[in-house]
C-alpha cells in the first residue's frame, strides 16, 4: 500500500473495505465460538445424564422434529459415543464420560485458537483504522494548505 499521489481517496476506500472484511471475519469467528460453546453445553448435559442415570430408569429419547418416545435404560454401562468423523463406539459409563471430557477439551483448545485469531484480526483492523485516520488528516492538511494558497492568490 503506497501512499503515493492521487489524493488518497481510492486508498481510503480500499482501507475501509479491508476494515469491513476484517469485521465480518471477526463476527464469523465469534459465531463459531458460540457454536462450539453450545456443543460443550450439550456434552456437559450428556455427562450429567450418564453420571446420574441408572439401569431400569425411564427416559424420553428425542426422535427429531420435537418428537420424543419413552424408553427404559436396559444397561447404563453400554453407551454409544460419537468419536468423530462419522464413527461411534460402545463405551462403559466411565469411559463414555472420559471420551466426552476429551471432546470438551478439544473444543476448549479450538475456542482458544479462535480467540487468538480474533485478537490478530482486531490488531490488524486497529492498524488499518489508524492508517486511515492518518491519511484523512494528511488530506485535510493538504486541503487547508490549498485553501490558504488560494486565499493568498486572491489578494
């Protein structure tokens, strides 16, 4: 980005567009964090259920579309847990909780990575905003100098 001639109007427009793109990227990253946190909440609920339910209890199982069916837990020590990538495995109660805790830790790591990305985006955006302000000040100074020069020529 050179600060060469041409009045800088196009450069200011370009900076404004870059700042807008960074703001959109930041919003997208924040939305991703919200999704990951929602997934963590679901994991917490699953862990709580695994730890509190017992064989023989009746639960309501979601079928989708806000429809549920009552079901009796035949064996709380036979829990099928998603491993990711479309794979699932049957786990005992403690192993299921451990698997879910590991998934939660992975989500924590991803959230931390995204927060670092947001910080980088914010820093870049702040830098561009500062450049834009400097360019605007330079333009205003040039305009003031031109006005003073014209006033001097009019006398």
